[in-house]
C-alpha cells in the first residue's frame, strides 16, 4: 500500500481545509457514541482527509483499554514468555512458570496494584493438578477478546500473529468487538499500518476491511499507546484506507491525515 508524504500540514480547521462530505458508519456498527464523524475535514484540492483527535471525541464516551471488573472469570494469556509469579513482583526470584498466547486460566482475584503494576491472581487447571500464581494484567484478556483475535486475525492473512506485542493485539481486539465483529459472518482483513513514535506515546494505525461489503468496506482505527505500559486510547475509528501523517499539538491532541 503506497503512503504519500505530505510536505506541509496545517492543524485541523485551518484555511487549507474544508468540510468533508458526510460520512457514515453504515453498514458497520454505529460508533457515534465514541466518535463524531462530522468533525472530519478535507484538504482543499486533494482527496486527503483529516481529523483532530480532541474534536472527534469531544463529548463522546472514550474508547480505552479496560481491566475487567467482574468477579471470578475465564481469561487467556496474551503475550510471549509471560511469567506466572509467586509474588506480584518482577524479579528472578518470583518466576514460577512461563506461558504464551492462548493459555487459558481462571482469574480469582484481579486489578490490585503492587510495585508499579496491576496484577491478576489466577488458577491454571490441568488434568490432574493445577498451578496458581500472579500474572501481570498487561498480558491478560477475556475469552471473548481472544476468540475474536483467533477468528479475524490469527487465522487470516494479517501481519499480526501470536508473537505480536500484547498491547497491539489487545487494542485491535477491543476495536473489533466495538465493531460487533463477533456477531458478523464477515470476511475481515486486519492489517497493522504505520507507527508514529513520540516521546510519551506511540500512535498505531490499523486497517480493518470487510470484503463481503461492496461499499464503505474499510475502516481505519488509530490508537494511542502509552510507552510506559500497555494502556491505550483509541483516537478514532473512521472510514478510510490508508494513514498519511500524525501531528501532535500543544494541547495534547493529534491531527491525523488519511485517505
């Protein structure tokens, strides 16, 4: 996919931009509770579109990484070489057992904060015995999240796989569920596009295409990751095919340019 460099970018709402044609999520799930597509602009004289992340989400429900708050539940490891530990401390002396993406277990206690991280306490049942210990919550997802990854990412022609960093997978699983992918019999293609590194955050763009749709079949999800942990916030899910550029603003928002 070709990405065209943009020599000069103006912030959203500048004189070089005009109101874009009206967009719709149809036939996708309506995400207007999270994003205001009326805030998308078009650069005059081009087919390039843009939005400001603050304007797109202002007054809307944020779409962010969430730690499950329910009681005991079935969960799945999402990560490579994830250690179960005897104590909620990252140290060689606490390592007990190593797991990788796909290992199921039962969370019995969760979301308690210790030593700079959130932790789960889990039970890993086997045929005639079980193991239990602490797992950093950065590497834990619900069964529902894992199933949507298996269905639309791991078994498809995607550049994402079991070895992809957990936060990259976690974010796309959340977006797919918000798009009601678990309720669709669609032929989805999920591809990670560009990464834009900044001092405290990294912006990652995903392309989610539904080949069963004749029109409006491609969405872009633009996600802001915290460089210090696995937390993220989705800056926008918009109709589009490719990302061009992301520019940070003094107020903490980002201007995103796409096609």
